C-alpha cells in the first residue's frame, strides 16, 4: 500500500497532480464504454512528461498500459491493477508543426496523443492533402501508427515517413525513431505491435496543390459515408474483425445469419455486421463471447477464420 502511495506521489511529481487519477473507471476512457477501474491513470500531453512518467514507472518496476483514445480497445471488467498512461492532445510546441516545406509537399509532426481528426483538420487548414481518409477515425496518432489505421483506400503507412518512440526494455526510457520500411507497416499492423515500444510522435509527408475547400469537402463526403454505414449511435471499438483476403467480415457475418446476434449487452450491429456494439451494460466477457461465437459460426459456414481487429488489454 505504501508502495502505491509512493508511486502515486512520484507520478504526480512527474506529470502534475491534476493529470493523475486514482481508481479511474476505464469505461470512461474507451469508446466501447467497457472496463473496470485502473489503480492509477495518468494523462500526458507532451513527450517530456511521457518520458518522466515512464521513468517513474520503470524505477518502481510498476505495471503499466499505454492508451490513446481507447477506440480500438476493450479493458477487462475487473479493470487494470497498475497504471494506465493515456496520451492526450499535444499542447504548445507539441501540437502540430510543419517541420519542412517545399513547393510540392510539407512534413508535419504530431505528438502521439493528438487525434487523427485534429491532425486532418490541421492539414486541411494548411492546404495539405493526404489525410482526408483519417478525419473520421476516432483514434490518436500513437494508436493509429501502431494499428496502421486506414479507411477508404488510405492508410497511415502512405504518409508516415518516420515515427519516434520510447524503448522501455532497459532501466530507463530510451528515445529512438523508426524510418520508412523499418516501421514494418502491414494491413492494420506495424513494428510497434511486436516491439513493445511506446510511440511518442510521427512525421507525415503531405502533398500540396489542393485548395482548402476541396480538401474539406472530401473530408465531409467521407464522414457522411461513415455516418450512413456505421452504427455511430452506439458505443463500439469500430470494426471488430480484420478484413479477410478477398472478402468482408461484415458480409460473411451477415451471410451466417448473425445480424443482431447478442450476448448480454454486446451485439453484432444491425446496421453494419462488421461492428459489435454496446447496447447497454456490455462487459468485456460479453464482447469476447460474441467474437468467439461469430468466429466459430463463420468458420463453420464459410471456412474463413476471422481475426479480431479489436485489442483486449490483459486482465490484471
Ligand atoms: C466508430 C469507430 C470507427 C472506427 N473507424 C476506423 C477506421 O475507419 N479505420 C481504422 O483503422 N480504425 C478505425 N477505428 C478503430 C480505431 O479508431 C483505430 O484503430 C485507432 O487507430 C486506435 O487509436 P487509439 O488512440 O484509440 O488507440 P487505443 O484504442 O487507445 O489503443 C489501441 C492499441 O494501441 C496501443 N497504443 C495506443 N497508443 C499507443 C502509443 N502511443 N504507443 C504504443 N502503443 C499505443 C494500445 O496499447 C492498444 O494496444 C474505429 C473505431 C471506432 C470506435
């Protein structure tokens, strides 16, 4: 108990007392609205405080879990015995900035916690094209890079030329960067899903030559398509499954007669079968049970084993 008290005080010193919460209900920090309490939750909005917080956690040898906007994540109903570190919208010089610029393109830096939608708006305001597809993805840059988030034919790998990270495998956080192919982007995959590093920021190469209104109109069009097709009226974590080669998870699930299939509060969306939605009071166990049932039934009917896209934080 004394250790927890010391850890809390050290985290307050590292991040600022107002950024540190005890017994934070994780359902408030995920778009699925699922998850019990974390012992401690720390909000960070810049790389320097992220480094300080991680230094404290390593010094205490304390368990931690990194999150962004919690839009691809299910926490356990029992919560997390440890510290959840949540990266938030970058502030001051950690907000977006143009780091290089020529007649054809510019490179923009963004802190890991900044959202993909605010990054897309920043690009639009500066008449930079290439991130229109990302304006409706409700994640952060860090979570987006880790997932290689994408939509409507675009994905972050097309413009992220470099990402910065913290390696926490030693005694102290070690800062580094991965460039180009070293980021190992694949479909909803990147090196960060395998190396355990914390993404601290990314550099986006964006094009010039389109007027602000043209970029804004493309973003509006894609977001209207999203509202039309996706069950945005219910909490979810987006597409529950990865797209199987040559097909769509939603199509296979609907063909198996699972539209509206429900266990507890978790339901295969009636609007888009690729989504599992929280119809009220869904637990992590409900979501797991729906995922397992869907995988089994679709495999039996079509021979395709669907792979979950949603991440489950390990119960601790
Ligand atoms: C309504 C809805 C629509 C969606 N539409 C799309 C879509 O069109 N395309 C798409 O690709 N996704 C979509 N998603 C899913 C989600 O928004 C993306 O996967 C997003 O990239 C997740 O970012 P996040 O910040 O929310 O990550 P989180 O959910 O917070 O975390 C996801 C994973 O990343 C890890 N992580 C988070 N931040 C960091 C960091 N800084 N360093 C290391 N690891 C980190 C977490 O530990 C976790 O394993 C949608 C989700 C919702 C709810």
